[in-house]
């Protein structure tokens, strides 16, 4: 029959509705599915017909098993076999009829049951299996190959073909021989390698791994966008299973991945795409960039998880199932993992998962391992110093505050000393009326149209454009954001400090708290000044803190009073008295390092508050400091003399101490604890003459400079290198921590010692003669009476 159905034209397709086209497509797909189902059914029927044809083929019964012992077999045959002439014709015929039936062989002849007994319901499976007829494999069963069937009017005719049989016996013999050879090979012991061979094999393996790591890293760095998938291959080497090189390879892969991420990570944070962004079509370049960013973030995340798991395994002393790496080696792996995390913390503060790294690093600052804790301290210090905006610093401070509170303030003091490295110099204070006033707003179009002429509008538009550009150049928004972050950070720091001052005043964290208060006290809100000064004075009066902590309390108090505290009417005389009283507790031993804090206190208490300090107080401090300079180390003496020089320039009439004549009534009382009433104007700085003979040349220069009145010019003036440096900086420069003398001692050529004779060593000639006479005589033990001899010589 001729197919009259025509192909629809293009115009007809255009006129066809979309719903109709969709229905046509669905019908076509349904027909295809129906045809496929029909084909599967036909194939199933074909396979079933082939199985039935195979099952209908008759199989001969199996042969009876031959008995192993030939002698017993022969005896049984002799006993069981009956000659045919001894059997009746009826019995012989019966046996022949039974032989034609299969049940004759399978039936148990010893039982009395009839042949055609019905099957019982409770018959066991084993009995059923035993009663099934066996197949006699006299000939090897031929395997059939199923060919394509033929279909005619009668139905499907299956087609099969016998598979050509190979010589199975030869193959089996060859297989058995190969198995025997393999077993012999397995039984042979592996060759034992010597130590040199093992070392050479390890070097070869390690070199292969290094080459592979270098090749992958070079490929990634050369083209990161196209080779981002190689990060996964490189990261897979973190699971190295070769026990000989596993530790070194894992360390190398950790460091390599860290350097790669530092190089290829962009300078912005990658955010996940929204569903709408994924659905929109973009350019190929944009799609490639998205795939690169997605792969980079996922691999970076997996890498950080691997580092975290390495540290956790070491902390929990946990071994993996493979046992490739020992517990001792886990410590080295954990140290490398911590180093990588610290590098990423400092190098990528803007990238994803930075807060996760902070959460990992901060608890390790309190770790018992000194090396790991120091690594984390240094990393956080670097982060604080380079963080200009303050966002990363805020994250670290929040985690530290939570850790201190969560551990019930049972942490190392170094955890709080990290706050001293924060780059916070100003915060948001109470705003003035100018700051609270609303910012200038630009005129709207309607206002311009109503109030301005056409030319004025033109000029106004240019003026507003210029103002906007100036605002962008000032970056006022970023400055406000920075101040806001710094204020929030400092609030958390002070909250931590005040909690420790309130709850745990005898804690080892107190020195770090007082040191932090001394640094940031000028940024505290004025409302807390009175309470904080009372707390500091009570700590000093209690006597339960060390001298260094006392100095920190004094320094904190004067920092508070030097900033916004100028407006407060508070008399800090008790702090002056305490410092004056305790200056002589310093010496050249362990307290020598505390002199740096004393120098800072003197600068804040005397030099910066010169209008509130009386002349008597200044004279008393100069005299006591000069006495202190006699029994401390050279760098402390230099710092003290530099402070005295500043005080002589700051306060007038300090040259009274360079004159021997007394001023006024009274005598200087050095043991008195009140600097105002010790009559320091009636003494002199005689200590400077002793310091002029000091072994350190810089101390000699400062003492000679102060004796002549500390002139700024002339022959007695100091060099600019010494005069322009503050006392604390001079203290650090001439420190002897490294057991080195600054300036270095000039080398002196050793002189040749003159030889001398025995006679030149004695002045008395008579004694010399007597000794020579005694040496020449025989050795007789007689007592020597030198006193009698000297008495006789003096009389003569």
C-alpha cells in the first residue's frame, strides 16, 4: 500500500500550536517505548524456548563409582553374583523388567516400600535430592551457542550451534602446571634487601614522588584555570600509603599546596552563586571563571579539612587503620600542618574560611607543646600588625575572649599578651555637635528647577559632581568603618580585662591584664575611670601582687589620667609615693628588666605632667634615681641618666643638686618615703663623680654631661645619637641580653712577659744567702723561724 502521508510543510509547522507539537512528541516517545517493551518480551520468550529445548534432550545416567580396593570388590562380586543357571526363568524375567525402569536404580532395595508410593508432605529436602536421577557424563556435554531465531507462521524457531570444543585435557594440564609453578614461586622466600639497597630504593621512590609533586605544582601555577582539577590529584597524595616515604611525601604535599594556594587565590572573597545566577546564560569566559572559582574553593576547603584532621589525630593520639605512620611521626606532621595554617592565616585574611582557620589556631595558642604555641603566637602577632582595617583582628579577639571565658580563665598569660600587638590608636568616642549634625544633602531636580536658573543649575551640577569625587577621594566611609571595628574590638578586650580584675585577682593573668590596661587606658570611656583607679589602688595596697604588677598598676593609672582623665579632679599622690618608696627594690639581678617599666612610669608621671609636679618632688626623684644608677646594669644606668637629663631640661632650678651649698633649712632624709618632705634641695649629686669612673663608656659620657649641667650645645653636649633617643630606647640598645658588650671592647695585643731569676724575686740579700746555704746542706727537717731572722735583721 502506498503511503499517502505527506511531510508537513514549514508554514504548516509554524501554524501548528506548541501544545499539539508537544503531544505529537509524547505519542512518538510512547510508541518507541511500546516497541522496546514488545521487543524485550519476544527476546524473553526466545530465551525460554531455548532453555526448554535444551532440557528436553535425554541424558544418560551416571556411571557407578569405582571402588578403590580391588580385592574387596572382587570378593563382593563373588559373594553377590549368582550364576544364571541357578536362577529361575521367572526371576530372571522380573529382573530384566525392573532394569528398564529408572526407579530400579534409585530405589532403596533394602526397604519394604512399594515402588509407586506417594510423596509425603514432610519429606526432607535431602531425601528429595537423593532420589532425583543422576546424569551419566559419559561424554562431555556440548555447549550450545544461541543464534538469531527464525520466525514463520508457526511461531519462533530457535537456532543453535555447537561450540567447538578444544582439547580440555591439555588446557587443564597446562593450567595445573602453571599453578604448581606459581605455588613454587610463592613458596620461595622474597629476596632480603640489605640496608644499602633499601636506602637506595627509598631514595628512588622519594625522588619519583618529588618529581611528580613538582610537575603537578608547575602545571597548576602555569595555568590555574585549566589545571584546577590537578589540585585534587595533588591533594590525593596526602594519603600516601608507602610506609618508607609516607611522612616526607605528606609534608611536601602540605607545603606545596600551601604555596600554590597563596599564589593562585584571588584578592577577593568568592561567594556561592544563587539559583537565579546559575540559571542565567553567560559567556564562555565567565562560565570558565565560575568553574575555576568553584573548584578552587572546594579544593581549598578539603585541604583545610585534611590539615585539621591531621592535628586532631595527633591530639587524640589516634592511629589510622592502615598504620602507615607511627604516633611519633604524627607530631612532625601536625607541626607542618600548624605551620601551613599559620601561613594561610597571615597571607589570606580576605579569602574564604578565614574564620575557620582562626577557630583552629587560637586554641593551639594554649597548647602544651611550646613549639606549636609559639608558631600560633607569632602568626597572630603578624596578623594584628598587618591588619589595617581591623576585620580579621576583631575575629581573633572574639575567639580569644570566648576561649578565656570557656576555660574559666585557666589559660596561659601569653594568650592575653597578644592583645598588646593590636593596631588600635583611636576609637569612636562621644560625638560632638558637629559630628551629630546631619550631613550635607544635594538638591533634588525639583528644588533646582524651582529655585535656580538654567545657568545656575548647570554650575550646581558641576559643583556637586566635584564634591562627590572629593568625598570618594577622602574615603570617609572606610575610615568610619575602621573606627567602628576598632571600637568593637577594644570593647571586647576591656570586657575580658574587667572580668579578670573582678573575678580572679590572684590569677597569673593579672600581669598581662595590667600591661594591657597600661597600653589602652587612654582609650577607656571616662565613666569607668573612678572605679578603675579605685581597683588599681586597692591592688597595690593589698600587697598580694609582685613588684612588676605594681608598676603596671601605676602605669595604667597615669595613662588614664594623661588622656581624657585630665578633666577629672583626682590627686595621684599615693601613686607617686609608692613608686618613690619602692625604687630601691630594683637591682642588677632579676629585677633589672623591670627598669624599662619604671622609665615609662617616670616619663608619664613627671615629664608629661610637669605642670602638676612640684619642684621638691622632681628634686627627690632625680636624687633617688642617681643613687639607683650605682647598683644596676649599664643599660639601666644609661636609661636612668637619660631620664635625669630630661628632668633637668623640663624643670627649672634642678642645678641646685650640682652645688654643695644647701638651700633653706633642714637636712636631706634619704630614708623618708615622702618625696615632698625629704629636703632633697639640701643634698648634691655626688653619685655622678662615681659614675664618671664607670667601666662603660656611655655611662661615663652621660655622667660627665650631667655634671656640667646637661648643656644642649658646647663641649659638654652629647652627640645627637644619644641626645635624641628616649630613655627606653637607650635601655634596649645597650642591653646585655645576648651577653655582648655594646660598644664592643677594643682588642689589645698581649705583652711579652719578662723572664726573672730566682734572686731577683727576693729583696733581702741576707735571706737569699741563707736559703742558698740551706739548699746546699743535707736535707734535715728543722723549723724555720722567719720572725726571729727578721727581728735580728731589724736590730742590726
